[in-house]
């Protein structure tokens, strides 16, 4: 599903964010990406989402070599991805329904299909009764679940999450992680960047550890 083959990323100032990183995630596998601040976790996720381009090596996603995808095809590639951030980037002046529906509106789906899929997505994260509320009326954990609902609305093949529990207490963090496990259980590949070593050790999934851009374990 996802393969990094000797991937490096060097920025224009000469700094190396990733150095010769290789690993393979199977379809339907869940794994964690950890390491110190600045280790390269966010850069690695951005390479998969094609927000950044690798300097060396190849990244294969669902059989496609990302180095060979033309710029005008990148939006279509991203529809295979569910992207979740620590800052869930919700639109504060839009309802929960409108926030979750946004990717479908951009893709040109009809109103009835949007309504059906938004309600199904909110149901998966336990927020079906709150679609008319605004983000500020929800708790931090609920807002993060709205971000997850929006990320999975397009039925992605792979979920990428960058510190999705960074602003949550331990109990809410565990709830969010178990939500990701539910998606993995139906065949979605999940890669989560997190520095919460204690939580990751409790989850029982593979852990990829970065140190100054190198994959050390």
C-alpha cells in the first residue's frame, strides 16, 4: 500500500529533514511514527500527501510512484488520503455538517449524496446528533472527531494523522486512537505521527522511530 524506498528530503538551506528512509506498510495496516520534535515526522507525512517532494528515492502509494505523478493529477491522488492534523482546521463560521461536507462540495457531489455521506461519517465518530452545531460549541475531543469525520468522508484508502491527540487529555487520546483502529479494522491503512510514547506502547501496533531524519527502528 505504502512503500518508502531510500527516501531523502533536503531543503534549499541545505538541511536534511529525512535521510535514506525505507519502510513498507501493507494495505489495512496501522502504524505509528514517532521521534523527537524536528525528527522529520511531519515532513514524511507531507511527502505522502505531496505537500513536499522528495529529493531522492521513491515513494509508492497504492502502486503509484509519487515522483511520476504530474502536478495536475495531485488533487486526484489526495482523494485517496484522509488528512488529520493536531489543529483540526475547522471553519468556525460553518456548522459541523458544512465542515464535514466541504471535501464533497469541492468534488461536485449532489446535495442528497452529500447529506447521506456526511451523516454516515458523523455516525462513525459518534457525532450524528450534532451536525447543526458550530465548532466552538463542541469540546476539544469532539472537534478532533469532526476532523476525522471530514477526513474519511471520501472513503480514503489511507489515513495520515499528524499529532491528532496532541491537545487532548489521556482518556480522550485513547478514544481517538480507538477510532482509528475501527477504520483499520475495515481495511483502511493508518499512519499516525505522535510523540506520546506511553499511549503508543499501549496500542500494540508497529512503531517507526525517526531520529534527526533517520529511521532508527
